[in-house]
C-alpha cells in the first residue's frame, strides 16, 4: 500500500515523520514545504495589499502558482532520494562491466535527485523576489509576513542549492545555477529586511 503524500498529512504528522528515524522526509522535503509556506505568506500579504500594491491580485496569483508548483516537490524529493538509496544498495557484482553498470545507476540516481532541489531553488528565488516587492509596496501591516516569506524562501533556496551540490558536485552546472538562484533569493530577502528596518 503506497504511503500517503506529505501534503495529505496533518502538520503534526508531517513534523513527526521529519523527526523520525527514517530517511525521508528529509532536507529536500522540508525545504520544499518551507518554500511553499513562503509562497502562501506572500499570496496572503498580496491579497491584503489591494490598496497599496500595484497589480496586487496578479502578484497574489503568481505567488499561488508558485506555491502549487513547489509543494509537490516534497514528495518528488523523497521519491528521488529513495532511488539513490536503492542504487547504492545494489550488490557489488564482480567484473568491470558490472561495476560500471552500478556506477552509472548511482550517477543517474544522483542526477535525478539533483533536479528536484534545483526546481525548488528556481521557485524559491521567484518567491523571495515577490515577497520583497510586497514588503516594499504592499500593506505595511503585512510587512512582517512579507519579510518572513522572503527569509523562508531564501533559506529554502540555500538549502536546495546545497542539496544539488551534494548530489552532483559543487562545480556541476546545475549546482552553479542553484547557487546563483540562492544568491538572488538572499539578495531579495536582504532588501525585504532592510525595508522593514527602515520603516518604509
């Protein structure tokens, strides 16, 4: 019987699974959920900013789209990680051909596992930028929510970038792209925090 998706669990059940002595949900799933929460906060703050933020409804809709894109990546990450576990669990058969086949299987699994957090980083960078926009021009009463969204998105992007590098190496083009996305998310979050501190 297949396990329920993480999005089908209560928050308490999900947190219990994160803390349990099981391989997943792990860092990738938690990063995906964090970015989804950030997108949800951005959508909410934009919806309360109709009198303050130009195109507030469009901003809220974009944040909602990003939330729907990133949330399923929690399960996708767990599935990709399971393939890595399965690949490493393959027995070491004698012979060069068998060894090469095992290495290729592991490499493909790791590359697959890198694709999911890369997609998370892409969404997270967009969410952080949206949140910074809302912090700048949105309802000032929701500025704390917008800043929280930006910071959560930046943390998710940084975590996702780290996972990409772990899976394929820091010099791989995918890892470099993820690092750039994380940097952009950090910049957006920094702007949001500075706007909040200045009281604008």
